[in-house]
C-alpha cells in the first residue's frame, strides 16, 4: 500500500487529465456515498473551510441533503456563497448548540502548513471531548500536517478518515496516525505513477514471498545459523531474548558468542541454544547472520567486537553496538561494507546521526544513504529505509514499549536474515511479525510473550 506526500498528490492530480472541478465533484460524491453506506440517516454537521477540502465537503453536504438527511453546513472563511437556511457560519456556539452526533470535518486538507487559528482551537477541543460525537475527516483530519504527521497547534481527532487514491504520510506517522481513526482509501480517478513512489505501508504483500520455504533437503544449517554476540555477564537476559527470537522465527541453529565468565549463567537457562567462546566461534564460516549490541554495554570490547562483526556478511547492529560509536560515527560508517541492518530507537539514532534534520522519514532515508545500511528507526511508527531511498512505515501498539522488546525485534530480524532474506525484506518482515505478536497478545505483554507468540503469527501468515 503506497503512501504519498502532499506534493506528490498535487503532481498526480495535475497529470491525471481531469479538471480540478470534476475531481472535487467526484470527491464530494464519494464522501457522501461512503457516509450514506456507513451510517444510518441522522442529523449531520459538515464543517467546510476555504480550500478544495472545503469544496469537497460542500458537495458531500448537498448530496446528503438531496438524500433526505438533516444537514447543517457550517462554513469557515469560505468564499463560496450559499444562500440556504441550512448553511451557517462555523462558530463555537453553533457547534455546541447543534444536536447532531455526526460531524464531517472538511476544514483543512493536505495543503495545511500553518498553525490552526485560535478561534478554531476551542471548537476542536469541544469536538474532541464530546463522547457522543462521531467524526468523519475528509482526506486528513484538520490540524494534521500531511507531510510529517505533526499536530499544527491542535487537530480534530477523527473516528474515520476518507482519503483519496492513497494513504498520506500524515495518516501513518505519529501523532497523525492516532488522530486519523480508521482510514478508508477511495478512488476518484487520480492515476498514481508508482515508479515515483518510494514510501509504502508495511504489509505482508511486500515480503511474504521472500520468506524461504522448508524443503525435504533442509537441515539446520541450510535454514540459517545465527550468532548472537554478548559481552560480559551482567545482561545475559538480553542475549537470551535475542537468541530465542531468532530461533523461534526460523533460524536452524543459534549460538551465543560469550566470555568464559558467562558460561555458568547460560548453562543454567539455555537448552535449545548453544553458547561458545567468542574467539572460538566468530570465524565459523557456517554462520549466516550475526547480531550484536543488546546487553553488551558501552565499552572498548563492544566497540572492537562490532568492528569485527562488520567484516562479516549479514549483520544486525542494535543498542550498545550503535551507541558505542556516538563520538566516532564516521568510523562505524566506514566499516559497513556488506549487508548491515541497524535498529536504533530515536535516542540511539540521535547519538550517531545528530546532524540530521527533517521528518522521521526524511531522517531515516538520509541515515540509510549515508551509512549504506538498512535503518530500522523504532517507535510507534517504525521507519524502515534502505540506502537507495525506499521506505516502509509500520505502526505498532504502545504495548511494545516494554523492556526487552527491542532485543526481541533484533533477534527476529537476525533470524530472518540468516535464512536468506535480503536485509530490507528481513527488516520489514521482522518489524511486522514483532507488531503482530503484540497485537495478538494484547494487554499485559512482556518481551518473553512476544517470542512465544511468534509461531502462531507465522502459522496464520501462511494459512
């Protein structure tokens, strides 16, 4: 599913060969049809602003009125003059005194670039705090920046958003994603040149066919050999989470490369996973992916082992293996020669890319291009970017904000990488599985629960 920015939408509208007035008529009709089919006939308020989004709303209001719906059209700074008794100015008093429970938000659309005026903030607040109101937004909730997902001072929180042709960045980036409700994409005849689209929403159709299938000649090594590098014995729980995740997602064999002072700890808690001395296993040519960082600590040993790992194929860098280069990120980037996936959260990202600015998507794209690694910028809207500019956006539940969740993600990605998936597909697939496990489990999630959920998610994925 493609995701567009505002400039792309305008460009595709201009090149589609359909006059803007005709597009507005189509948009308004589709909005009216969608509302007509979603809700029983009831009083409805349509609030329309000065631009094309407002014109969409006016067409929809007229259509609903023609179908016998009780409609009140409230206009804000609108140049269109409609001399009807069901058309009134948008004011706080008019909104509060209305008995309608259904509101259609057609105030501002994808062109919004300024902060919401003060005279609208109290109206937005009233709508958002009214428990009995259902809000349908046209294209994007008013107050959300289409290109960044940021709230422009204040924004209307929609239950449903009806958008045209494709998702917009503001629908998938937080906090815009939390204001958009259920997004319904409708077609009004705007052709999309897919060769010019680099951003997509994370769905299995992007990578499902790239997951290797088990065959009768398969053995544990052909399924992939994942090595998890640890340092010391103070955070063995992180290494265990990483290793178990890689094993559950399908890696045929997983070993933890550790120091001798950690042997007793791993021996007491591992059965399906081997543990080996780092120096004895790091050069094993059967290894197909290496994960380093979780629980390693910030030290010269972590730094040196990360550089050792980067000389190998198929590496996942997370947590401390990233932060340890906060004062020398140029050295880290210069060592990236092969397939590398970096999985920083926003704090770790800022440590090695302190100079990058722009939206979250723009920063991830720049980071991937600069480092020559696949970047997984974690958060409620995780951004996966490859060095040539492709981006996939993934929305996750807030329950994933729990200790060890990131360790599990790096293990899932590393396990998929070991099985033969390319780095970008492995990252996208791993992030999706991680998210799906959390959604399936629900409330009370801890990191161990994500791992236990992996087989069920994989089973449903291939049913």
